[in-house]
C-alpha cells in the first residue's frame, strides 16, 4: 500500500490520467473532447489515490486498469474494445518509460517514494512522451487503428 500525498494526486496522477486517456483514444483513432478527457482524468486520478491507499501491490494495478477502462467506456461512449486498448496501450508506454528510468538511472524506489517532488519529477518523462503522442496523433491524424487492420476488427 502506498500513501500518495494530495499534491502528487493533483499535480501528478490527474495530469497523467488525462494524458493517458487522450493518447490512448487518439492511438485508437478517436478524437475525444477535451472536457470528457479531463473528467475521466480527474475520476481516474482520484481513484488511483484511493486504490493505492487501500490495495496491495499487484491487485492495485489490475484495479487501476479496470476503473480506467470503465470510465473510458462510459464517459467517452466508445466500444469495449476501444476502451480496453486505449487504456492498455498508454499503460504499457508508461511502464516501459518508468522501467527504463529505473534501469538507466539506478534510482532507489524507497528514496523516490519518500520525496513528493522527486515523485512528480519522475512522472515528467512519460508525460512528455504521452503529450508528444497526443500532439502528433492530433496534427497528423495518426492512429494504430489505421496501421493495424486487426485492431479495426477488435475495436469495430
């Protein structure tokens, strides 16, 4: 269990969830409204705060993905396949960036979790990458759905 400070939720989890939602939906070929993305981001950021506070490691990951998928499905009015993939893909991107940071910077996780500002700084690399995906996907109309025909069959 992790007790996340409120400032980390507000300045970290909520913006991260907004970017993940936005990037995931763009990668799935959708153009979500910014207002809906922010609503999903706020709901998910607050959910992450409570999930991490009350659930153990491992179970919390599954629960975070589940709540994010449910919020995406209901608020974005997309099909279940789109909701699932638009959550899983950015989640994998975040895990890859965070894993790379841990490997290449030799970061001590205990030290990282004890410093609120270091925690927020640690979020920046993958938030920049997700922001770049949003920008490029929006400007160039690029999506994975256009590139992989099997995604079109699943996402409908």
